[in-house]
């Protein structure tokens, strides 16, 4: 759906540009022969507003374009001079540009200043709760921190309970910021954690993931085992909880328990073929913030599963060790190109770092040979360029191991 919307946007812009070019060519052609400089200025003045309107693609911009075309057609029907017709065509667009690029930002800044003043002077919790959904992120954050830090749990908690399940994502995230502040209150810690555990079980992945991230930041300050989030089976929620733990590592107690748990959750999300690719990509990015030894320790047990993903194997590109060779070479025989390719990349990286696979060389070579045989059974030489390239890399790697 996103790709279709972008295509429609692109086609709309192309149509506007084509129509604009035809209009300018028809109207400014004679003028360009007599006064080319004036024609150029006129083309610029007429062309810029429609382009701005279509690139932003707002309802106001589209309406301005429609009005501009209507005014131009009216001027031509009345027999008005070309300059007047072009001026009428350009006027709505320039009004839109002035509104979009000047007036609206100024009004937004004025509203932000007014809202910040309201936050700083608020004495009633409901006033701050109403600002959690404000358009300005600065206002939302300040209102959240003031609501969670200024008022006792009996006053703030009912408001935050409602806001934490609001339809607007910005309001929910502001509520989580306020909950973190409220948890610092002696009577707020338990109530906030219970609410977050409840939200983690929400059927909506996004709501549950937001709660998991906040819950992890609280758990990092206390007993990790007390949380229900690590047992959550949804990959998106596991990744969100791990990201929350990694945000709290600056206050680590030095035991490594947080990063180790984060690595385990991320590795399981990486190894889940049914997980959304965007979730696996987030997990792969997050696991880069985990110490290499912990990332490898979490990923190694998952190599023996009946299925794997390229994202899990990419962990071994950076952190794999020679003893991982036999398990990695097993996936060279995968019937999925991305998995096979990732396994070869990991083996090449390990060989480049360690210079070989030591006592595990023979098992690793056997896996390479099995993978090459399976590739050739499906794709004979010349049948598939990707398969030919993989086989060439396997041959080079096997030759290097034979001499290493």
C-alpha cells in the first residue's frame, strides 16, 4: 500500500509538471521570442507554486491548484491578456506557499509557546493530561514529565492509564514518559509496573511493544525476573523489551544481566522466519549494541534449529568463531538464497579473522561440499548467475581452507 501511494504521488506530480509545461509553452511562447528574460521570470513565478503544492500533496495545495486552473480558464474565456491569465493562475499557488512555508510555521511556534506557558503554570493534572496529545513534541514531553513528577499517583495514575491506551501514538508515548517519571514516586513504582504488564498483553503489537520498552527501563532498575515481558512470544514485543533494556545500560550494575537478556531476546527474534522483516531488521540493528561475546552466545544455540534466517547468520559475520564453522556450513545447503549467501558471508568473515577453522576444518569443508552439491543439483552451471557466483565463492573458500 505504501509503495502504491508513492507511485500515485509520483504520477500526480508528473502529470502536473507536464500540464504546467504545456501551459507555459502555449502562453509564453510568443513572449519568449520578444523578451526572453521576462518570459523566464514569468515561468518561474507561475511554475513554483504548483510544484510546491504537489510535492507536499495537502488538501489545501490541491485545492489551490484547482482554483488556479479555474481562474486561468475564466481569464481566457473572458479574453483577458496573457499576463493577467498567468497572474490569476499563479495567485492561489503563491497564497498556498505563503501559508505553508511562512504563516503556518509562525502560527505553530506561537501555539507551542502558548502551550509551554500553560504547562509551566498548570496546577491541575487534567490540564497537563490534555497536552499529552499536543502537536509539538517539546510540549508533549514537558507536560509528561511535569504530570508524572509533580502530582501524586492517586491523581496522575488514572489519567495516565487512559492516555497509555489512546488511539494516537504520540499521546501514548507521552504517557509512557510520564509513567517513567511517576514510577520514581514511592507509591508509584508498583502501580506503574502492573499497568505496563497489562499493556504488554494488549492484542495490538504496537501498544504492547511501547509498553514493553517502558517496562524494560523500569525492570533494569530492579528485578528483571519479576517482569513478564521476556516470556512474551511476539517478536515485535521481544525486540521492544530488549531495546528498552539497552537504553538503560548506562545505569548498569556491571553484571551484564541486562545486555545478556537483551541479546537472548534479540537473537530469538532474529531466528524467527515468520517474524516481519522490519522487526528482524530492528533486532539486527539493536544487537550491534550488545557485547560481541553475548550476541554470539545467544545466537549459537539457535543454529541447530530446523529453520533459520539470514539476519541470524549475519550476527556471525562480526562475532563468529572458528568453532562455529560446522554449524554455519550446514546452512550453505539451504534452499533459500539469502540464507545460503549469509552463511557463506559468515564463513568468509571468520576465515578472514582467524585464518582457518582449526580442528573443525574438516567438518566445515564437508558442509561446504554438501552445499555446493545441492546448489548444482538444482542449478547446473550457467543456469543461474547467483548460484554460479555462490559456487565460485565456495570453491575459493574451500581452496583457502585446504592450504590453511
